[in-house]
């Protein structure tokens, strides 16, 4: 089981990412325009840098929904390999069978 603070920190990051997602995408799209001067692009880049660091999607970690484990998490189920195997063996996941 992961520390509760790590799990909570990741949940807070998810909230911040969803809050700033549209603004971040708009700024990135404007920065990539070819017709901007270097000064305008630099100003837009500084606005992007002014956003919270945790608003970047890359800082969110995939964690197991049950245990909070950060490694070996299957995206399709949001479960770690250990819990996925346990639930499969119990028959709790429909359609999953032992190979």
C-alpha cells in the first residue's frame, strides 16, 4: 500500500491538470504558430512558464485504484499487476481468464 500522502498528492495534481488543461493547450498552440515574432513567442512562453508546475500532464502518475501502487499499472483497468491477477483469479473481472 502506498503512502496516503503520495496518493493524495497525485489526486491534487489530477485536479490541477484538469483545471489548467484548456489554457495550457491554447498557449502551446499559439506558441507553435509560424507567423509570430520571437518577442511574441517569448512572451507566450513566459505565460506558459507562469502556470503551476503541477498543471503539466506529465507530472500525474498512473496509480492502482485499490492499493495506490505506482509501478506495473495497467491503464485499461487502473490496477496493478498484483491486484489484476488477484481479481482475475477470484473471477471478479468479467472476461478475464487465466491463460
